[in-house]
C-alpha cells in the first residue's frame, strides 16, 4: 500500500511540474515580448539578470548526460543476455529511424505544397527576399563544410573516448560504451557483477540528480525563454514571419501525427505516450537540445511505458545520439520554400538525392541547440539557392529550433514504442507499479 501511495505521489508531483513548466514556457514568451515592446531599462536589466539562471539550469541538466548515457547503455546491453536480441534491437532501431525520416520527407513534400498553394506570399515579400544584400560566402565556408564519408566513418571509432565525451561527440562515445558493455558480458560472472554494481549505482545517482534538476524545470524554462523573447519581440515580419510560421506549423502537425503512429504501431495508450513525452518536450522547447532532453525521456519512459529499463535506455540513448527526425521535415519544407521564392525547379531524382543527403546528415548532427552550424549550406547552394537567401532564413533558427527539438524527442519516444513492439521485448508492468 505504501508503495502504491508513493507511486501516486510521484506521478502527482510529476504532473504538477509539467503543468508549471508549460506555464513558465508561456509566461516567458509573453513577458519577454512585453519587455521588448515597452523597452523599459529596468525590465531589460531584469532580463539580463535572469538569463544566467537559465544557463545554470541547462548546464546542471547537461552535466548528468554523459554518466547517464554510459551507465544506462552498459546496464541495458548487459541485461540483454541474448546478444542476437541486442543486435536485433539496434538493427530495428536504425530501420525505424530511416522509415520515420522517409515518411517525414513525403509528408513535408505534400503538406508544404498544399499550404503554400493555399496561403501565398505577397509579391512585395518575394521581391524583398530576392533583393537581399549579398553576403560573402567565405565567411561561412569553413564552418558549413560537411564532413566527408571517410572522416565520418573514422570518427565513429574514438581514439580517445574520454576526449569524445569532453567534446560532446556522443556517437563515438556510444560506440565505445556498446563495445565495452559487450565485452563486459563475456567476462566471468563474479567480476561482471562487481562492475555492474558500479554502473547501477552510477545510474541511480545520475537519475537522482536528474530528478533534482527537473524539480526546478519551471524556473529554468522561464529563465531561458524570457531573455530570448525580450530580444526578438515581434521583429519577425514579412517573408521571415511567413517562413517561420510555415515551418513551425508543418513541424507541429507532424508532432501530432507521431501520437497515433505510436499508439497504433507501438500499441501503447494515448495517455501513457503523452505522459512519457511531455516532460522531455518541455525540456526540448526550453533548451533546444535533444541531448539535454535525454534524462527526461528516460525518466518519462520508466514512469509511464511498460518496457524493461535496459531496452528503453538502450533505444532512447541510441535515438538521441543518432536520430533527428525533424531534419527531413524541416529541410524539405525549406527547399520547397526556396524553390517558390527563387523560381527553382527540382525533378524527383534531385529531390530524392537531396532527401538522402539530409538523412545521412541527420545521423551526424549533434543534439545541441542549432545542431551543427549551417550544415546544409553547400547542399542548398549546389541546388541554386543564393547564399544570402540561406543565411537570411537561418536567422529564424532560434524560433524554429524550439519546435524542431520537440519533434526530435517525440520521434525518439515514438521509435521506442515501435521497436519494442516489433522486437517483442518483455514488459515489466510490476516494475512500473512499484516506482
């Protein structure tokens, strides 16, 4: 009885925190825009003072990511005694990621064309876009150069996993941890259990720290959003406003589509999926970082979804490090917007090659605010998009990135439900009831 009461109490606290977080998110936008409108020196100083609070909260959340990923992956992989099952989970995860990315591209293609045909830009806005002052592409050449195939492949195997962790290169760290965990599964039982006790303790400590930080999520979200809104206000007008609303609308609709996909393909309840996703979505919208949202994803899955901890930790960690579902949606919309504004025409082969390029880059983009700096610039330029046009629309990234990150974390949770259902992993309802 005590266990059930504690479980109900924890869920009640989690629900209250989620509600307060969305209140903080909305309040941050409203008060930030008001500060920008009033131009009050006192309020601007308040915004400046509040900004470090948001940074501190985000850093506190990020500091748990590396130990959490390492410990949960080791526990997850070693708990899957059948190595063929682990390989199957990894393979199914990648196939699911690619399937959702392709579906996103097809959805974006049809939806963007429909919306742009229904709500057209006025001729003055199009003329303003085409008359944008030229920008020297050399300023962006170095930071926008995409990694080659050789560099990408060799970078997957880290020569120094600790340096990869320090640099925030999550994929090489994931590879090292996976190999380490598989090797750990092959050593003698007594030594393996000795090592596992350490990783279980590390996981428990990390999750405890995460829950401490998440208790302050309403304050952290408010402190992150208000300064940004106070700087930008209602400055986005004309073509930038149209583009921002277009991209955000298409991403929001796609996010909503992921719910029935998870319910029917993953066979989970609407309430369970929404409850598992909501905390991570709040962190995603405020931090603009998929990596920063991982602790909330894992915590939400453990609280609301009936999957074993090892399986959910493994799939969510893999998804966060490699899967950016928004990329094919937002990039396809952006390309079609450029085509409309600049009068460009793309055949199906060109569009297909573009989507394949986006899918390849989506697996290498870091889950941090803004991802890689202008990674798609060379691709768009090669298709005839002016550099200055790309850079102009890229200024909307602070706004669109909020929605993109929410799509990413929702896609990660969707992938977990689909892979778990197809793989037929065992459910642990009893574990859920005792949490």
